[in-house]
C-alpha cells in the first residue's frame, strides 16, 4: 500500500487551475483592446493576486508589463506608488499631477521604442492607492496611453477616479467568486498525481469555503501532518483537516496584523463564542465594527431571532482560537458573560460555550457536559464528543456518557475501543430510552471488530438474565432480528417485526427503534428472495420510523438507507436509488468522513448493475480505500469483491489482483452480502484467468441451498454468469426471472426469451424496448446478438445497423472495450475533429494534462474523448492507438 511519504502535493502557486476562465477572458480583453481597463474585485484570499501574476506571465511576450503594488503604508503619500516611474522629477514636480503624468508618458514611450509593444500596468491591492495616483492612472487609461488591470477588494473598493471609469463604461469589472466545487476538483486534479475521490474534494471544498489561499494552506498542512495521504493511487483524508498547521496559522496571523485593534477583538470574540448574539458583540465592540466585518464577509449572520454571528469559516475560527492564550481567553469570556444570558444557549451555541469553558479550565455541570457531548456527536465532531463526555462524573449520567464516547469511537473506525466501552455500560442502560440503540451499537461494534455474532449474542443474553415473569427479553427480540437478518430469512424477520409492532411502545421511548431495524432487515431479506417490490415497501416503512430516532446513538438513517437503495436497484429503478443517495448526502454532510465510503460503494454498485463499468470502477476504488479505514456498515468485503470484478472486467490486472487479496483477507463483512460477494469474486477471477474455474464456482453457487432460497440474488448471479459468455444459463434465467418482482427481472426475461428465439426482428425490437426503458447494458447485448443473427442470415445491411446501435449503447455506457463471446465485429470508425486532435497529440506522447493545456480544455474533457476513441477503435491503451487509427 502507498503511504503519504513522497506523495505530498506541491501546492505553492498552483491554485490558478480553478481560474482558467477569468484568466482567458481578461487576457483576451487586453489583447483585443476591447476595454482599456479591467478591474478584478475579490475578497482576501480569493486569488486576485495570483490571477494578476498569471496575467503578467501570459502577456509578458506581447506587452510591456509594469507592476504597481498598492500599500497601506503608502496610502497617505500622494503618488507614492508611482515613484519608480517618476525618479527624474524634482521635489516640486513630484507632487504635480501634470508633471507625474508627463513623466509616466515619457517612460512608456521609451519602452515602446525598444520593442514596439504596448504598455500594460498591472496593479495589485488597488484599494490602497492614494487618490492622486488613482487620478493619474485614470488619465492614462482615458488617454489610451496604457492598458490597466487592477485588482482590489470590494471593501473599501477602488478609489473614486478608477471607480468612475467603470461607471462611465470605460472599464470592465470582473468579480472573482470563491471556487466552486468543480473548480476545487480541477485544482486538486492539477495538484495531486492520482485519483482524488469525491469525499476528499467535498472535504476540501467545505473546509476552505472555496477560498484559494485557505485551500492552499489546508492542503499543505494536511500533507505535512500525513492526514492527506495517497493509498493505492487514491488520495484520501485520514482525519479532519487540521486547524493548527503552520500554513493556516500564518494566514490567520497575516490577516490579523492588517486589521484595526477593535476588529481583531471582535473577531476573537466571535471565534471563541460563535454562534453568538449580534447584540452581544455590538455591545462590547460597537455596531460599526460589526457592520465593517459583515461588509468584509469575515463574519456571517443568521436570519433567526435573535440574530447570531459566526466566523465565515469554522476552520479559520479554530485557527484564531489556537492563537489566543488561556489568560486572554478568560478575559474575553468575562466580557461575553457580562452581556450574554447563558441559560438560553442551545445547539451549537451551547456546545461552543461548554468547549470554551473547558479550554479555560472552568468547571461545567455534568448535565451540561452530557448535553454538549451529544450535540458534538450529532455534528460528528468526534474528538470534542469524546473529550467532553469523558469528564462526566455523575454515576447516573456516566453510563450514557460512555455510550456517547463509544459512538464517537465507532464514527472514527475504532471499533474495538467502542465495543469495550459498550461492554461496560449497556446493562446499566437497559431501561433507558437509548437502551435498544446502545445494544444495536454494541453488536455492530463487536462485528466490525471481527467478533462472531453468535458469541456476542450469547454473551449479551447471559448478562441480561431472564425476566421474572418468564417472558421474552427485548434484547432477545433484537438479537433474533439481527440473526435472521444476517441469514436473510424474511419469514423469521417478518414474524419478529409483527410481534414488536403489536407491543405498546415503552414509556418515554422515542419511536420504536426495533421496528425501524426490523423493517430494514425485512426489506433486504425480501429483496434477496426475489420480492424487491415488497422489500421496497418494508424499506419505506423503516424510513417512516426514522424521524423520532433523530439524534439516536445508533446510525438508524444509514442502516435503513442501504436497504432502501438495494431494493430500488433490484427493481431496476436506477434513478430512484440515485435520488435517495443524493438526498441523504445533501442532508448529512457532517457524517461524510464516517459514511461516505459506504455511500460511494452503493453508488458504484448502482453503476455496476447498470453496466456502466468505467463509472463503477471510478467510484469503487476510492470507496474500498475509504472502507479500509472506516467501515460502519461492514461493507468492505462486498466492496472489494465489486472492485475486483470491475477491475478484471476493464483489464486492470494489477488492481484486480490487489482487490482480490483484499476480498480474501477481509475478516468482517455483512453475511447478507456473502453470496453476491462470492459470485462477483468468482466472475472476476474468470475474467482474469479464463481457465473455467471461476465459471465452475458460479455454477456450484447456483445449485447451493443458499441460492435456492434467495431467488433475487440468484438472478443477479445468473446475470453475472451470462455476462461471462455462458449461454447455458439462459433457460435458468427465464425460470428465475418469472419468479422475481420488478422491471429488471422483466427486462432479463425479455432478453433471455428473445435471445433463445434467435429472431433478428424480435431481437431488434427487444433491444429498442430495453434501451427506452433505461436498461442500456441489456439493450447492448440484444443488439450484439441481433447483429450476429442477421449477419448469419445474410442481412449484412441490417447487421451493420445493429452494430451501430450496439456501439451507441457502448458510448452511453462509457465502456472502453468489452469482452464477450457474442460481440459482432466493429464497424468502420469515424472520429470527430476534436477526437482526431487529441489522438494525434496522444500518439506524439503528450500526457492528458499537456494535451489539455495545448488545446485549452479540461483534463476530464481529454480523458472523456480518449475513452470514446478507445471504444471506437477497440483498443485498451495509448500504446495501441497508432496501429488502430484509420489510415
């Protein structure tokens, strides 16, 4: 496995990759003299200085570039920034606007005489220009003696003479915004050599707020700390981005130095107490200071009542807090307490209040500690949740505090530690409203740590004892549910769920957690049994139970989500599955570090089921690496088998063998996925070796008792076998598909029936119907079969039509190539103009990035065109391109 050593990103001066569009636009405006001046407006750290540097570099060979840097020190000195161009003036002349203007003109004429190029003045920090210098620049622009690109902050903005040019239409203005997520992705792809998964991009985007300077600092600090690490070619985060790194500290310090003392004070107060009432800060620092910081977008205001203030970026706030001594922090806390009613604090404000008190060494009541710990846990601030909960001393509150610590450890992937803590507290919480959630977390932690369910269940029941009335323990019911769910036994799960539903909800209980878990387990079992429509109903019932369980110590939403998505996929409802995943991701961004690997695995599985193998592979590789670190839903074994399959299908033997070893070495994994994991692994081995052993293993699985009771999973297994090129399974596909609910089973039945009939017209009609229904991969197979049948019948023209339709499906699926026994020969190849340009450069040996820079497109665009060219030419790599090109 790769380590972070030798794989650190070189971030300095590289973040312009997210600013390609404004760079090109400004350069074209200057070249074409469309406008004599361009004003770039952006807040601190947004990248205006980097952009002006890039403009200077880009136009250096075409224009005479002169640079002017505004300075707060020279802001009060008339013409101070123009001194390099007025050195020949006398003291009396140096304060005369006419003399200064004449001197500048003379300087420009000498430059032009040397090479004939026009003059471009590039002004950085133009908001610091004195009025006199700004007036001279405005006159130069108006007279057409030079072009000007000036960068400034929106607050305080450009000096009036330059601003007036824009109002008069003599200058263009470009407002530089924070980087979007797509631009952050472009930046990371430019900086990092390897695959950057969505979770890493999202973390960098959210942590930096799209601020390039902050992004640069965070990436550098994360790399130095080993938190941003390259594992098996995938750049992943091993923890939260650091707030105490040298680069970020330097950024904060530099920002502070430039500010007035009263602004520094206000920022420290908001960083320490935020979210904090606006009136509190105004009472301490004054309303004008607050308005100024809001104008500069250094602080943001909520729209609630009362209005609250927070720093614009949480990591920036933490970095400011790291620069404040304990004694100074105590002084600031006294100021806040004198104006704030601490009894009305709630949510994040309450959490920050407790954290601040502990940072200062103050005592906090145990009830407040526990409330704050749970708030931190709900926000996935696991370090804070653990450290706060560990301080709870009250014997009545300590068991729940230990359970909070255990969930925080579970979130971080420390399953053995979580299990040990839960072993010591679950019995004391048996009568607590969180009792069922704690038991579910206990079992999950032990299983994730590699312990057998049977042993865990036996130990739980032994410690629980028997009820005095001889009845059934609630713990026993939950364990029966989990056991039946692991065995994919829908009848037993349904019976237990029915029993639980008929029992009154315990006093004080928030919803019925056992019902939510039971319905989710039932959904999976019914789907495996070939009843995904019924399974979907059960999954939706589980989802309906989730609202009262919000904030529970068990991960009910994620537990239910996986079963819901798998039911949709078994139905062939791809868009519905994707919608559920998107909806969850939008509402649970805080838990991305814990659950993103599971989420991406489900996305990859969806792509794989649709036959979009390239996209599946792009999702599955990072998902496996994330699950290697944190596998809360115990999907690593299943994920590594899917990754193994996708790698083998795409001919990536090295990655396939590595993932095969991951699959074999995995000691944990949800037993409900074992059959499919084994099937995909066997198929992958067959793709690699083509020795028939993998196919034989699949046939053995088909006839096993386990498969006969899981009709839905059996149909998926048969589809995998058929995709390997084994037509002997087609009759079994037909028989099985008739007993499985959903659109996908209907599509499989239609394809297998048309395949056996071997009628060209029927196959073409079936293919068109499948394509229209969204089963593009199955339509592709039908077109391929039709082309072969029609060719054998001597209908060459129609056979070629089928081939063209098959190729269209290939393009939509995004496959570079396809192995199969029944694929017709490739038709004549027609490359687009852009594809020809890219291929010619690729054949010359240029990298994707070099091609992108040459053609001024994104790297992703280059990759996409190359993949489509591979499909058209029937090749797998650049090495085969030249020989396969049409002559």
